[in-house]
């Protein structure tokens, strides 16, 4: 294992090597596990960061659901690095959380976006012209509704059924199988557009406790501003962006019963879009770190 820089985007094997390095270097704080395999057989890895306190709440965080959104894995690894290498300086809510973090949920797509097609979005199920399932249409809450396609040749193909893909079913199996964890918050990092989105995404409706989600969402956006970040728009996903069913956020809230569930669309606002220069990793990840600390605070109180 080895360290990473946050001055360049890294390949999947380097990110895996970094997780192994952390588990070796900080064995009292970090453990790595493989929760499944991608379509092409790559290991899907989760890093657990925990001080072992029995009263801890649990937070799930993922990146790289969409292959081309490279700022997402870079941000997630930056947050990991901050938590682990500066653990004692983190707020109590961060220290007293069991963190389960997968930086790249779609490793096949991520590698494909490095080697073949920079703007690839989906996983690599199948082949030819119509390869790939949109993993953020494949989660099993209101699967197959608005904003998801039945046509494999489209960018928003939801797959043959809910959780048809090994990448999404690995998340479901891990979370549902880990009932000892006191799950409170689920955060998915995507790009781009600078949004803090909460359920529902499947349609223009909101959950009964949407006021709690909105109020923590606003705290996230203001924490981002106070570390010098840009404006992030807060709101329910379908109303704020567009209706899209089968997202990880909706499943987390609707079926896995996480109180707080957010999709954070990182920078930028469209100037570079998915092809955000690496010089923006550090500022973007710094504001995302502020966001995650707010969620930890909310989870601690939930
Ligand atoms: O469309 C998506 O999956 C997300 N936007 S992206 O540009 N990163 O592809 C937004 C997902 C919001 N959540 C739901 N619709 N459930
Ligand atoms: Zn995305």
C-alpha cells in the first residue's frame, strides 16, 4: 500500500493500494473489507473508520457510482485522509461515528473512463454499443419509475431488475447484513452542479420528515460557504434537479431507513463539468469535508 496525492486523479488500483496502506498503518482505527465484485471482477472495497465506542452511530459514504465523475472518488479519499491522519483533531461527532466508506462503487466504469471513454457513466455490464447499467437507477426503491430507462442503449438504463447489478447489490447486502451498525446517514458523492439533494428523487414529493432533511441540508450549504466554497443549492432531488428513480439516496431513506440521506453534487457549475481539472480537487474536497462534519453532527443527534 501507499499514499495518494490530491493533486491528480488516481487509478482504481492506486486507490485500493491507499486503503490497504491505511489499514496497515492505522490498524486500531481502520479496517478494509471486500463487499463484492464488479461485473468484471474487481473487488469493491469498504473502509471502516471507528474508535470502537459502543454507542457510535453509523454513516455510509460512497463515491464513484458514476464513472466519469472523477471528483467524487478524489473527494471521498481526501475526506478519509483527513479523518484518519488527523483523527484526534476532528470534532467529537466525527470521532464517535462508525464510518463505512467506499470511494469507488463502480470500478469497471471508472477504469473505462480512464482508458477508453472519458465520459462513460454506467457500469460495464454486457458489451458492444449498448453496454452498461446506470447504477443510480438500479437501487430497489421505486425501481423503474420516472427518469429511468428500460432501453440498455441509453445513459439512464436501470438494468433488468432492481439490484440486478453486483455493485448495487453489494451495497444492499452489506448494509442490510450489518444490522449491528446503528445506521443514521447515507451520503453519495456525485458531480456536477453544486447541489445538496435529499429524497425523494423518484418523483416530486417529499418524505414526512423533509423539514429535518432540509434544515441539515441548509447547514451543509452554509458550512460549505464558511470554508470559502461556492453556493450549493439545497432541495429534494426530483424538484430541484429532475425526477429519477432507483437512486441510492431513495433506497437508503425508503428501504434501509436511514434518517438522513443526501446526494451531494460537487463542483463545478458547468464550466468544466465532469472534466474538472485536478487543481479543483483540494478546494472541492475541503468544502465536502465541511459538509460531512455537519452530517456527522446531525447523525449524532438523531
Ligand atoms: O441523475 C443522477 O443519478 C444524479 N445526477 S448525476 O448528474 N450525478 O447523474 C442525481 C441523483 C439524485 N437522486 C435521485 N434522483 N434519486
Ligand atoms: Zn452522478
